[in-house]
């Protein structure tokens, strides 16, 4: 196929018809124009093979896409390597095993607080609060941060969609302020002996020296910014999928061992994280397009994980798929280090919800409101939870 290079608008990612149903729009782009240019996202990759090729080739598709420091996901090897080695143990089995009882307790408390019968707005009434509480519990942060973090996440998504760089910079600075306040509190409380994640980070070293405050803030920001929005989106997607697949609800109640695989498959079908960015570092042809150094690339996970050439019918729920094909947590050197934590937390949420309910259903006459880019899932999701 001859390569192409143009600067025309192949599509508008912020067009009303795209924002009304992102998944349907991306499905159409994958079939019609799998490597597409726009002023807003520059080059977008929609096919599984192109997205996978990009994430596996970090020498060509670099992760340093922002002027804002991002440790370590805004770095590439070799600079990325020691920081990645530093953070991976925070998500190993012993530390997650220690976190699991805390997570189970808070999720059980939130589920128990749900109405015994009747309707609720799932995103505001459960998903966002659950994501904030799980985040703060893992990091060892005060519960007083729950609501400020939720409010911050809403403003951040709005500024990102609008492309308001001034607002985005101010919002980033505000979030850094929250993190610096937590660092100060942990230092004052005796971080030298604390066992929570933030206290341990304050004692950690890289290349034989302590982490700077700028590095600490960046690491915490990268863990938490993605955690807030993506986890809430995932909790909403999972609940709605079960609400519209009643037989699956019953199957998972009878066979809870199937819950982990079911979660990954549901989130393949409906992505909680829409896309990530890369920057081209050397000339490359991909999907028929000739890209040059400095070009910005958007990897559309929400499309790649629905590629018919890999998965057949993208909406078919199957538990026998090859898990290596699922790009839910990425691939390559930048594969999500927090994937084990996310899987643990989502498993606890779903198992607790199923064990404490007889049925989950949509509310008749009240349709869900789909989230708009860069968010996935739903911005509003009326559900009926019949408690056990």
C-alpha cells in the first residue's frame, strides 16, 4: 500500500455525532480510515495491529508527550528503566495481599449503604465515591480528600475535552498541591516508619539518591489521575453490562471464579480508558501513513480492542479469548504497572455487589448518558439494585 501524508481533517473527534457514541464512531473509523488525521488529536490509530506495533516500538513511538514531568510513564528507556523498577514492587502480590482486606472492608461498607430497593444514580451514588476511597486507601491519604478529588476529576475532564490548555495547567497545579500537602502530612506524621504507600515512597531511592519532591509528585499524579477517572468508568461499565445481561449476573453469582475473566472481557468490549498518546521519534510508515519525527499519535484503545480482524464480532462476550490479545492495560515496556491493583479492586467491587444483590437492572424510561472524550463509560447511569 502506498504511504500517505496529509494534513486534512479525516474526522473531528469532538463532533456531536462522535461524542454521542464514541464506540460506534471509532468502530466506523477503524473500518473506513484506520489511520486518521485531525487537528485535535493529530494522528489516531484505530486498528489492533497498528496500536500494538506502536506500543511495542518505544524507540519510534516515544512516551514523552508533555512538557509536564511524568515519572515514569512520560519517559522512555533507558531513563524510564530505574523508575519503572522502583514502582513495580508497589503492585506485587505481598503488598496487594495486605491491601485486599482494607479494600474489601470499604467496598462492603459502600455496597451496604446502597438503597435496599429502588433507583439510584450509579456514577455519582457509587462509582466515583468508590474509586476515590479505594485510591486514598491504597495511597494512605486522608478521607477528607474524597470529595476534592472527585471535583478535581470533573474539572480536569471538562478542560481536556475543551482543549483549554490554560485551564488544564491550572488544574494540574491544583492537583500537585493536593499531593504536596499529603507529602507534608506524611513527613510530619513520621514517614520514616510508616507502612503506607506514600510513606514508603518518601523513603525510596533511585540511582542511589532519594526521590525529589518533583519526582514524588509526578509518580503520585500518574498513579492517581488515571485511577480516579478510569476506575469509576470501569465500575460503571461493569454494572451496566450486568444490568443488560441478566443471565451473566446469575452465572457469576454461581461461579465467582469467572469474575476476573469476565471483567477483562467486558472492559474489552466497552473501554474505560479511551486512548493514550505517543510522539514519533523517527520516520515511520504505519497503516499506510508516513509519519515524521514530532508528529503526535493517539492510540485508540477503545477501537483496537474491538477490531473484528482480531476478535470477530466485537460485541460478543466470550470467556475463551486469548488474554494476550486484550490491550486493556496496554503492552510493551509501558504496560500499566498498576494492572494487578486495578484487577484486584474491580474483582472485589463486582464480587461484593453480586453477593449482596439479587438483581441489577437499568431503570425503565431513564437511559444512561454516555461519557464524552477523554472519559469512557457513562456520565450518568440510573440503575435499580435489588439488595439480597
